[in-house]
């Protein structure tokens, strides 16, 4: 333990007692946290990264049991402290930024009260405490903080709430700040702002930060040191450049290669790490990653891998040292180590000349904000908000169209309206030329064979008390399964989505996210639809699994000539799978065009902000400073009169505030809604 | 692509099944280590057994009079004594239990079913229907069961059918409210939306997807409602508007005992004990079931 170490975790081993037996959640975790640096712990779900964070603070679940190890902080072992001593450290010297500011802040107390309560140990007057709170809120970028300090959490927007959460954790001037997925609940444009804010705070207050995240881009952009965890073990540690440019552990390498944001060439087939994390209730000799490793050797599953140091970091792999070392490992970064996919490349099936399968024009969806009586009393003549405003969009047979937007952009509402799950206020939706908008359910039902939907939450969109078998055959039952053997159908569908047949007897809560997503795909495909509306198909999935689902969807598209309308906020993924992209902001489509073109040379400033806003999993490629746009998506209740984006647009001019810009074409298949587009000609500018 | 090995039943699936049965075993053992749960179970089983097998267990015909032995206390011949007509009180209690079981079983199950259906309709249907049904539930609940029964009997005359109808009508709202709240919480979940997107009809959504998720709390409520129903029946029979003499019921035994309480206390005691035991039994069992199925609501002691 050297002088610049603030916190040192050494040999931490921890079990969870469950009725499945003892889950060995953490095994021999060791790494130092260096003073004044930002350390990122990265891993997929089940890696134990959050458990490490909570064991630092002694805030583990009741069934956790520390078996061995120590956590040294300022000369004391945190694991041996009395509850009183630990409480004195919590909040004062070590504090936390939580993932979801909505649930981690007290809804019934204003920030002034919550923040002065945090200072309860200090002998300060109430006035001084309030001043400290105002000052800290100002520091994290909350405007008019001397009046906003009296606001309640629900009066703040999501981004402001997270800023306030950071302000609360910084209020006591802690030496160590722990951040648990601090941007996961936020939109891309907010994420960029938070990264900037936390780096700035580190400079100003010389705070050491430990951030836990599954987001490689966030880790690369924010951190100085990185710890990579897999299934309860540290597989590699090191400085951020070493990890991202010269990863030595096969898992780190594979994880980086799977991140769609890192894959430069556009490819419908994404790399994946096959398999699942091992069962942690069993004894685990050898290397923890052996079951999924591309370079696995027979000895890997029995012999514990050596710990190989490099610089300030270590890696745990047989390939690096000892009798099994391979001097050719690791290969140069250009050489892929993860198999792309054994399947043959997908032949393009798109028939551009075909009539659109789905044709949406001038669709409007409005939500009531108050009852008619209250509106009359308050004198509100128009008690509605426009969730979807004059949207026109088409999907051709065999085509993949992506609808991209931040939360509140109306993209999910649009998808549900197309499928007649939500009432529209006006417009036309045609499916195969037939007007289907507002059709009665009894007449719409036959159409549901042709149009299916995949929902956001892979597990939550499955009826919890039904078996997988019942779930995937249900569409057949609903639409009449005369003469079909449901058992064979269930097996056929399971095979189609590559779900092992043994899973048919399981229930949704017994499935992992990726397995549940496969069930969702099977349900959507059961009736051989022509169009699938997929709402965030990769939400809640790990990087290594999302590739499997997207590859599956691409294969099924090639096989069955499906059309996809993919609703998502995840731009890096969309770049690989979409033919066309439509960008939505506040319910309106601001730009639409061929995917490659929209990415390479966006016309609308918002599109550019989204494209540039994606955190790059490359520590050297800092985003252009102009990319981070100010503010956040305004509430639909306060829609600007002019261009919807005017309040955040760096290029806004006076004309932009006057009227909504109409859609204009810069190419036959590329249109936008901006008065002063970033480009006017259809030529692709290679420099962009 | 990662096609996991095509093992017909993967090892982890087997293990999962194994762990599920282990979980069941653990739940059972924690249930059996709770003395209240065991006591509840024993009392409830005793209630069912004594009512069902009453004709074989009863030492005498419940209506056979033995005037010389009237109003005797407990003895080897009559373990719970006799009433003013010399009928064996123990036999009458056993047969009275049949009435209690009849009312409890039919009353509770009928109001459970009706309450469940109405509650799901209120929770899932349009707003106006919800409001209408709520109004109905509140209207019914605003009448005390006994007053409602007295009013009805004034029109129809006393009978067991009237008691049953009153019991069903007055207990429906409690089931319906629980079912309604649970349904409303499910209404906007993604899996219900997913069912709608597949074209599932409303009855299918309600009976296949909503019902399995709301029935648990209702069954626990039903166990807790049994003693309520039994005491309503006893109360109404005590007032003479339920079971008609000479038929035995715990309420009529209490009523007859009450008339002669200055001469002998044994009839009131003998009529009261089964009521108390039944109430305790079902309450203990209901609480134990609640702890079992919803550990979050576990007793915070």
C-alpha cells in the first residue's frame, strides 16, 4: 500500500446465503484506489461490481457474509469497524451518488431541508447550512439555486435531480465519492453533461471517485483507472489507456470488441461472447471465464490463472505468464478475437421500389392534461399536450427503420399508436394500403397476425404466471390454432429463436434478460408477421448479449423478409442494423434519411448532438467541445412556439423562434426540419 | 452464433427445478415451526372433520328429547350436558357445525368468485364502470349485515337461504376492492399491453393473465372471512332470523342457553366454545398463509 492509495481492497471474498445455497458473489477482490483519481469498475450484470461498492460502505444485504479480506481506508479496516464508527465515515468521508435520483431522494422534503440534514454533524447555524446548500447546487449547475433550493425533488427534471444528487453527496466534502451507475437513468445528452460535471468536481475538490458502470463509453471518457470484473472476480486492472488500447485479458478484449460504438465498419452481424456466466453456487476451480473464452485451453478449467502485473495494473490469465503463455497474445487491436458469427452474410432483401408496407402520414397523438371541468374552471382552452405531432413515416417490405429519440420524444407512443394500442387524434396509418387507424379491435384483430410488437422490458413484458411454453404458443391460441400441435409449435419456435427446449418449462422470473428477450422474439414471430415494431430491443441486455439478439433479428429478417420499426435511444446499435433512421424530438421527426448518411453528415443540429453525444469507448477520442448541448428535453407542456429544439440549439437564430420549420428534402430520401441545416446538398461530405 | 449445446434438459434447468422444490420444503418447514400456524391448521381440520362426520360422531340424535335428563350438566352420558328439552348439546353442536360449514363454504366461495370478477371488471374496465361498481360496493358496505338481514327477514320470513344471501351480498365488496386495486396495478404493465398487442380478448386477459396474479391475496382474505361469516350466521340464528328450531345451529344453542342461563351456564359455554375455536383457527391460518406468501408483510416482531 503506497502513499497515494486512498482505499485499498485486499482479498475481499463474500458469499450470499440464499436458498439455492451459498452464492460466491465476490472472490479474492483486490485493487487500490489512488488518491485524486477516478476509478471505474466495469462489468456486466452479475459481475459483482455493485456488491464491491456496497461492501466499502458496509451497506450489504442481510444475507451477505464477508468471508475474508480487508478494505483499508485511512489506516483502518472498514470491515472491522463498529456500526457507530462506520456511520461516522458514511456521508462525511465517503458518500454516494445513486443510480436513480427519483427513488434516492426524499419526495416530501425540499432540497434545503434534505441538504441541511446531511450536515447534521456540523455545528453550523441553519442559515450557514442553507448557504452551503445553495453554493453547492450552484456549483453543480442548477440555475437560480438560492430559490431552487426550496424546490422538492418532483419539481426538478431528471437531469437536475441527478445534479442535485451529486450536490448532496459533495456537500460534506468527502474524500471518496462512490457513484453507482450515475448516468444509467439519464438520456445521452444528459450523460455527457454529467461526465463533464463529475470530472470538474474532481478537479475542484480533489475528490477521489469510484464509479460503477456497465457503460464502456462512460468509463473510457470519465475514468483514469479501470477495474474489469467478471462473475465476482477482478480479471484485469490498469490505467484507462492500457485497458482500452491494449487489453490483455480475453474477457476485457471480448467486451471491448462487442461494444457497437467501437465497431467502425457498419455490419449487420455484431460480435458476441457466447454462453452465460457460470453458476456461482458451485466450486469454481481454474479461470472463471474459461467457459466462454475464445482462447480456452484444457488447463484453464482446472488451474488457477496467474496474476500478471503491468504498470499499476494486473491481469489474470494463463496466456500472459507461466508454462501456457502465448507470446503472440494479445494480438494487435485490429485483429478480432471474438467470432463475429458462424452464419453466412445476410443477402440484402430490400426491394426499394416496393410500395410501403406501413405508411404513416401526419399522425397526431394528444394526451389530456386535465379533466374537461377543471379546464373550464381554470380557463384552459386546450387541455392537451401533443405527444406525437404531424409524424410521417414509412416502412418498406424487408426494411429496417429506426426511430431514435430521447425519453419524452414520443417514440414509444408512436409505436403503440401504429399498433392500435393507443388512440390517435388525427392522421392516417396505412398497412398494405389499408387505412387502419382507429379501427375497432374486432376488425383489427386479424391484422395483429401481420403486425407484432416487442416490448421494452424483456422479463416484464411476459405474463409472470405462465410458462414459456404457454407464452410462446399463446399467439397461436388467440388466433385459432386449429389442427396444430401446440407442443411441436412450441419446440419449433424455441428452435427458431435458439432457445434450448428445456427452457419451455420455465417461468419468466427464472430467465435471464437475453433468454426472456428470445421468448419475446418467439412470441412476436409465432404468427409469421410482416412487420415487427420493436421497442428498445436491447434495453436491459448486456453488451455481450445484445449482439446475439440483434444477430437473431437480422437472421430472421433475411429468412422471412420481415420489416422492422425499431424504437430506441441507442444510436451505436442503430448504426449497424438500420437502413433508415428517423430522429424524433418532442414528438416531431426532425430528420429522416438513410442511416449511413444521417450518421456521416447530419443536417439537423439535434441529430449532430445525438451522434456526437454518444460516449466513445476510447479514452483518447474526447468529444468535440461543441457537442455537449445545454439543458435537457423540455416538458411537453412547455413546447416552444418556434422550432422545438430552439431552447437548446447552439445555432439558434431569431427566425427559429418564430414558427415551426417545415420539413424539407435535401435528397429524395433525406429530409429535415431545420431553417439553417448543417448541410444543404445531398453529397456526402467525407470530412464530417 | 451461440447455440448452447442441445441438451434436452439443461443441467441448470434441472437444478432450478430442484431448487424450487427445496424452496417449497423450506417454506413448509418454516410454516410448521410456527405454533400459531399449526394450531390454526389443527383447529380448521377439526372444524371440517366434525361438521362433515357429525352424523357418525354424534352420540345421540340431535333432536331426540329426553325430558327426565333435561338441563343436566356435563356427565359421561352427555359430555356437554343437555338443554331444556333434554336434547344432547354435544350432538347439537356437531350438527350446528354442519350449518356453519354450509354457510361458510357456500358463502365464502360465492362471494369470492363474484367479488373477484366484479373487482377485475372495475379495475380493468372503463372509468365510468369503475365508478358505478365502487358506488355499488360502498352502498352495500354502508348497511350493517344484521340490519340488512332484519329488514329482509321482515319481508321474506326467516330462512337459511336468506342468511346465505345476506352473507354473500355483504362480503362481496371486500373481495372486490382487493381484486380491483390489484388489477389496477397490473393494468398498465407491459405484459398486459403485450397481450393486447397479440390480440387477446378482454376476458382472456382477465382470466388468463390478471386472475393468477390477483387471486393470492383473495384466498388469504377468504380464510380470514370464514369466522366472520360463521359469526354472522350464529348471530342471525341467535336473533331467531336464521336457522329455525328445532334445527341445531351454534346461534340457536346460544339463544336457548341464554334463556336458561340462570338455571345452567353449560349451554352458553358449550355453544360459545366452537365459535371461539373456529374464529381462532381460521385467523391463525390466514395470518400464517399471509406470512408465507407475502414475506414483506411479515410480522415485525
